[in-house]
C-alpha cells in the first residue's frame, strides 16, 4: 500500500513537472528569445566552436572551410581546413601565427588591428556571421536537442550586418537553436544565394560550447615544428 502510494505521488510530481515544462515552452516568444540570446552572446567573453561552411553549385556541394576554434577575449585559435588546405592559426595581441604546413614552420605576421573581425576571416569570429540590422519576422519551428540541451529552434530572414556577406550574397535565411533556459545560442545556420550566380548557394553552420568558461590561448612555440 505504501509502495503504491509513493509511486502515485512520484507519478503525480513527474506529471506536474511535464505540465509546467510544456507551459513554459508554449509561452516562449521566438522574437523575444532571439533578442535575449543575441544580446547575451554579444557579452560572452570566451567560448569554443566548430564551423562548417559550404557552397552548393548546381546541386554539387563543395566544402569551403571546416574548423574548430576557441576564443578568449580578443584572442583566437582555429584549426582544420580552408579551401582544401590545412590551417592552424592563432590571432593574439595584434599578431597572426599561421602554420605553414608545406614549409613546416610558423609564420609570424604583425597586424595593424586589434579586432579579428577586421581581418575579414569569418572563421576567426563566427558570431560576425550572425549580426543583423533588422529582423522582420521570427518563426518558431519547434524544439530540438543540441549536445544534450533542449533548444528552441527559430527561423528568420533578416538583413545582415556583415560587409563580407553583404557584398556577395542575398536572400539570407537563418535557423537558430536557442538554449532558452540560459538565453544563449547553441547552434546557428545561415543560407544565402549568390548575387551574380543564383544557382550558387552558401551554407554556414556553427555550434558553440563552453560559453564563458575559462579558456587560455597562448602563442605557439614558433621554434618547434609540428
């Protein structure tokens, strides 16, 4: 009898929790959640990420870049491939450290800017792909789990604030997976059409992790060959 009563109580609590969770999710406004996550991401000081960008030309898919990266303040490190070439790049204190996989040595290049975004390499600053001038409509598509976190999936067609993207692309469509409990973006994807060749399409997908966790990025030992 006691066991049965305990089981009924537990079942009741679980049902109440599910009902509460359903109510919370049903009340989410995708525009409000996107605005909140957008502002919170702008304030994030460190994170890790993976980025995949591809072209589709007449149904033929080509990989532009596939990298993993980490950021701490203005310092960035990425590793992977760009245009079928291995890359290992650090951007630290206005200095670029680029590993030359053919010469088997580090190239050290001073930079005139303290902002990696001004280098016009979106792989060094993935959030630059997801800055909007205006968002006319945000659509709630549902919920999906990303890396163990339940996320609100939203879709929008904004005007973008990115010189590199604006120059070559149009008809931007974004899908954004929002950790609505923390107000942060877990994953984002953009699709766009080339302005001159309408059969050429761009896709960029980024996944974020370890947001605001301690990350230490130091310059590589340029005397050691990889």
